[in-house]
């Protein structure tokens, strides 16, 4: 009796193999041309880790073809191509190609792609640090906006400031590096019609990841950038003219007289330092005093991910 049951099960399994998704039964893998304009080593990483689910160049392994697993695989491929399809590369304009690569890199850095369930059976698709670094460096070199190539000089905080920009009256130098920091929050100042993005240096980001933000550790730096709000005809709001950038720098000993923080601000496209005397920062402290139980910081950090964690 048991033998008959086993035979019936085997027969059903074999019959099930005749039922196949159309992706497997009606077409063979279509080779995708080498990604035009992309270095060979970068294209190879994308091909190895992405093409099976994000292009027409699908390499089905024998175990992928078994019913019912093949229906799950086919579903993943359909969804993958909807999100990112490298088969369309040749028909895309350069900005669209860059957007596609940016989308792919973000999915990789956030550990969303490749799927762990996929790499468990397709280990060749796994990305190591070298692969990820290669993709990051390639996209950074393609960035439209790059740091200004003006002369930089180290200031007392271990950062750099543009030589042509005057220091704040309290001696703090303009920190050009903030443009490479991570955005940690945003605010909308309806009272003065500005949009603001707050950036945090690596020390601030590490403190956020570790939940050590009250008090913030020495070495923490914030850059709050502000733009005038502009309103489109449909009511949506977007950033207009640059207004200012202001910094908060945590050093309990150095800035003991100003609540443990160094304060500085530069206004307009000319980056003119704010304040007529060295005591200008008393205005900053007065404004932030309501947050004295929060280490004088208004910013509530976003739940940013640590892409460097294993």
C-alpha cells in the first residue's frame, strides 16, 4: 500500500512538470548586449548579480525549472523586470541609465538585492565589498555635482574649509565637507518660508545608529541648509534660492561657554559669515534653549540605515 502511494506521488510530480510558466516554456534566454558606456568590470558585476531577474538574459538552473518552484521563479523575474530591466539599456537616454544604476545600487546597499533566498541557491550572485565598492566608485565619478575644486585648509575641528570663505566671528571655519555627509532630517519653516535639510557627519551618524544622541558625543557636527520655498501651479513645494547653511559642532571642553556646542552660519551664495561680534552665538543658544533637555538639538533624526553593517 505504501509503495502504491509513493508511486502515485511520483506520478503526480512528473505530471506537474508538464505545467510550466510561459517564461520557461515559450522562450529561451535572450542575450543582453554589453551595457554601453559602462566599464567592463562594472557591467560584469551587474550581469552576474542582476541579469537573471532584471533582464531578458535569464539563466535557469535545473532546480529553477522544477514545478512548482518554476512558478515562483517566474513571478520573481516578472516583478524584477518591472522594477529594473537592463534589457532596455540601449533605448534609454543617459540620465535614465544613470537613474537605473542609482536604483540598483540603492537596492544593493540596503541589502534588498540580490534576494537572500536567491543567493542561497545561486551563490555566484552574491556581492562582496569589492563589488559594491566598484559600483559606488563608478557612480560617484559620474555624479553631476562634485565638491568644488578650490583650495581647502584644515581648521581646528579636523575638517576643511574653503580658503576664500571668511571664518565666523568666533573663529569657526566654513566646513565644505558637509556636502559629503548624510542627510539625517528635514524641516519646513513655515514662519519664514524656507525648506531645510540637516546633514550629519560620520560621528553623528554613528551616534544615531547606536542610539546615543542625548547627549551627542564630542565630534558630532550638523549642517543645516536652507532654501526659499517655491510653489508650483499644482501646489507642490520645491527648493528655490539658497538662503544659508549653519553648523553645530559638539566639543564639551572647547565650547564650554556656549553649552558644549560651537555655532556658525554663512548666508547667501557669497557665503558671508553671520554675526558682527564673537558673541553672536548667544542668539543661537537662546533659540535652542527650549531643547536644553535634548542637548540643545531640535533635530529628530530619521531612521537611517547603516549600509556598512554585515
